[in-house]
């Protein structure tokens, strides 16, 4: 998520650290209605075919239009539903706005009000919502996990309590607004660090220096919400922990979460085939975690480039083969479709393993509508990965801007989108219908 260029070396260095520690209306509309799942595919009836479209409100406010593959304009949620999507993921930052100027940091300015708008539209289209609480005011990923401004001087214990309060209060707002929340992430790509605590800040990656306690508090808030709103069984909100590098560190983190006795339901990973390895490796890793720790598993983020061309003035995270650790698929629309299908089927394979049937929940494509953004407008609307004031947030924590920006930026993800530079759906969006259809074969 966010500005991902540094992921490759960050995750590699973290992995090395672990080794030391642990040795119809539209022409393209497809018939997605199928019967219950068949065992030979692992695709269950409720298998998650999700997307993260956290930046969509910002793009629409800017005036961006989106189109079906036949060129007809449509509402994004109609396009996605017709394409087979059944679940929406949305990130939530605590306060993604500059204290002095009140301008947004960018990345969709994804606060709780945006999440409510997106969640209501998802509900109207029969989709559930995964709420990705990052416990930061801007991008949180393996390279950065800054605490929210308001928590800057909190002790670890105070941060844990703040995680509880923010989670509980935000979910109350979402549910009161009629949003169908199906799952919550307690942190985003935490990798042993969250809200300014843990590995990136004290060198301790095993969740023992405040991170595990904060995760447990977040899970406790979800439990309290489930009880308060009478949500149980299939209606209960699931609690997910989210890590990355699934093929190298997943088992280690699952072990650390177990040692900390964190009461969560879903072990979620980021699985980008061009960085993290093959779907076969992903399948093996998820099967191991599911069986060993009795947890449901899913892919919280995935994507693949359909081109190396850049659609705006900001460089892309993956602009050539040299930016890819693995290149098992063509960089084309067809290659994008094939890569993503393979990732989802890797998750589905968990349901074919003895003892973990139903544990493979599905996955989410990260920001398929984050097309090229006009830098002249991005600062006003938040459509770029960062704005000129985002660096002010980083300067609260060190003396120079490294991860964010001091000038308005565009999209660094446009060549990963499932829409072209004009907002027209690519054929790769049909992968969700294809995955759903796999349940009938």
C-alpha cells in the first residue's frame, strides 16, 4: 500500500532479521450466478472476491469517470458488482490532514467519513466491508508505522487503550450508518511494528514490546462491538491480523501471535507475485498456518502490472523487470488476469486440505481503480500517493522527509490498475467472475 518502492529491500532486511531471530445492461456483464462450491476447486459459496478501492471517493470528487469495457459510463460499484466482486476493503487513517493547512496527506485522505461513504455504497450493492485500521495518520507498511499525531507521546499502554477506543468508536459509527462490516484488520502489514512500537523503533520484532498488547486490545474492541450489536455466527465481525512476505515470515509471525495469545480469527497476508514469489509457495504457506494454528487465512492485498507504461507525472512502483523479484507472468492485461487468478486459487487450495476446509476465505485486489492522477489536482483532492503537506507528518518523528513528500504527487500504481488511464475497465477485471464461476466446475 502507498508508496511501495522500498518494499523489496525493507522486506528482505526484515526477513534477514527474522532468520537471525528464529533461524446484462452492459456488454461485458458476465453471468456470475453459480451454485454452491465444488470440492475440486476449493471455491466456497461465500469465497471473497474483493477489491480495495479506498481512493474512489477522492477520484470521484475530482471528477473522474469510470466506464464498462464497452465504453459506457457507470458507477464504480455497479461495474465491480457486474465484474463479480462481492467484498470491499477500505483503509482508515486516524487523522490524515495537516494540522496547520488542514490539507489532506493524499492517498484518498482515507478517514472514517470516507469509509462510511464507501461502506454504505457497498451495502447498497450487496457487498460487505473489510475495515483496514492502520492506527496511523498516513500510510502504514513494512517501512513505516508512525503513530497518529494525537498518540505521539503515548506510552505503549496508552497506545493499546487508544487502539481499543478508536476501533470501538469507528465501528460504532460504521454500524450506526448501516454499513455491513464483515471483517476488521487490527493493523496493516504490521511485520512486528504498529503505531510507533516494535521492530522499526526498538529492534524487537516478536510483538512483545507493545504491539501484541495493542493487537489484543483491538480484537477486544471488535468482540465488544459484536456483543453490543448482537452480531454472532455468520454476522459476527471477524478479526484479522495482517502481515506481508507470506512465503518467508508468515509461519514465524503466526507463532508469535500464538505466543502472545492474541484472540484473532484470520491470518491475512499481502501476496504480490512480482515481489513475494509463486502462488504455489503462497498456497503451501497458507496451508501450514491454517493447519498449525487453526486460523482462517486470506490475501488482504495483491496486484500485478498490466503494463510498464506510466500514466502520469509520478513514477510507478514497478516500472520495469528490474523492479520485480519474480516475473512468472507476462506484463499484459492477460498476464495480470492470469496472475491474480493464480493467487486466489492458492487461497482456495486451503479448502482442499484435510482439516482446513472453509479456512481459505479469499482475497482482495489492491486499488484496481487508482489510475493516473493529475498532480495539479491531486493535492486538493488527495488522489496522489502523497501531497506536499504529507512530509510535515513524517517530520514529527524524524528530521527529514524520506517516505512521504514535500510536493504533490500522482499515482504510483496506475499500471497495476484494472482500468486504463481513461477509466475504462480492462478485461482482467473479469477474473472475479471467472473465480466465482470456478465454483461450478
